[in-house]
């Protein structure tokens, strides 16, 4: 449980630092893709996501598993 809380916290920090500056269309591939997860996003309209893509330490995609395929 502590590991999950830590992971959610770290992902939340990365997510909030990236959301306003990510250029999703110019990204070719991600360095890390996490799917099948339950990621808290801190976004009131969409508080949970199931997949994230990370490149160069920044989130380039946060959403559902269907949208992650392009990365």
C-alpha cells in the first residue's frame, strides 16, 4: 500500500509539471509506457487514467489504453 501511494504521488508531481507544456503531436515514441494502471491525475474532470507515456522525464500522454498505442 505504501508503494502504491508513493507511486501515485510521484506520478502526480510529474503530471502537474508537464500538463501545460507537453506537445503530444510531435512525439514519436515514449521511453516508458505504463498500462493497466490506476493513475490519479488530480484533474477534476478526469481524476483517473489507465495509461501513461513518458519521454525524457515528461508525460507525453495520460489517458486510456486505446490512446497509448501511438507511442
